[in-house]
């Protein structure tokens, strides 16, 4: 009996000690949330050098093609900007990915936008959407009702935001527009292995970054930030990721991520 009591006490002490010594980040992330007291997690994106398909008249920058006089241009704010679809930022493993953008305009300032996705000369999907109520980073999701992306094919998306020009003349208004490329790739055996080995949401994100899967890297980190908007560690990880030279999105890295649950209007 005495030996049993001693063993019980030792087991209890060991269990308590294990909990105390267990890495904070793992405890914090067991329910998908990140503890604010955890060290900042650096996500290093491994860029690729894939070139988008050539197409006449397409802009090569990450910004919109409208002039500064369009869409009530604000001097100290970035114009319509894509966070996906540029050089190195095209890959996803999802059949129905989220595409991320930034707008300095609110729904009140520019009520309606248009989104289309094409493969070659074929239009795959088209929709109209409303901007979020507040300016910031937002996503447009390819819905399950649309034809999903096929592995190995490159698709080009187009975004236009209809908005008043700086002189408030509807006749002279030119939509702010941009374009980009998205490509779905197959989950390799190595990627699958590393994803299964990832113990936390941030480790999983870093795996996608390691294999140059930008859309999944960005989307999963953005969703963590939406769950915990006040978490400074997640915010700093986001800023660091977008500010990497290979990514080139430093100018929108500190812009807020806004709610997009009611963004789309189906045509």
C-alpha cells in the first residue's frame, strides 16, 4: 500500500512537471489560437521564379492599372493591390482558393466590383462583389459552385472596382483594375509528409512557405489573424512575411484584414 501511494505521488508530480515544462506555443495552439506571450514565429517564404503567361495589355505590377486621378486616389494610401498572383506568388494546393487584395476604399466609396477567372480564352468564373465596409485587406473566394482549379493549369484573374473619379464626374470615371495568375499544384509526397509532421498551425504555415505555396501560406496566416485580431505576435509575423524582398508587399503589410463573409454578389 505504501509503495502504491509513493508511485501515485510520483506520477502526479511528473504529470504536473510535464505540464509546466511543456512548450507554451504548443499549449496555446492546441485549439488553433496563439498565445500572445509566445515568441514571434518567423515564416520564411521560399520564392520561385515562375513567369506568368504572356498576354497583351496586362499590367506587370502588383497595383491597379487606373491612373492616380481615378478612384478618389489617396496620397498616403496604397492603391488597389493584389497580394496574390504576382511573380513568385501564384501557387496553391486548393481547388477553390481564396485570392487576397487590398483596397483603400470602403463599400460606401466604391460599392461594386467585378471579378473574373479565365483559362486561356475560356472564362471559368465571373461574379460581382461589394467591397468590405472598411478599407483594408480582403479576400475573394472561388466558390464550390464554380469549376475548380485543375492541377498544372495556370489561370488568370481580373479585378475591377467601379468608383467615382477624383473630380466626382461619373462620365470620366475609369475603374481601378488589376490582374494576376494563379496555379494549382499537386501535393507532393514530401509536402504531405511535412504537413503531417507539423504540430501547430504556425508550423503548418511554415511548411507551405518552405514549398513556395504562397496562397496557402497567406490564407492560413490571415485566418489566424482574423480569429485573433489583437494578437501582436501574429501581426508581427504577418508584417515580416509580407515585407520579405521575395514577397514585396511591405506597403500593405500593416493594413488591417477586414471581414469578407458577405463580400460576394453572385451574377
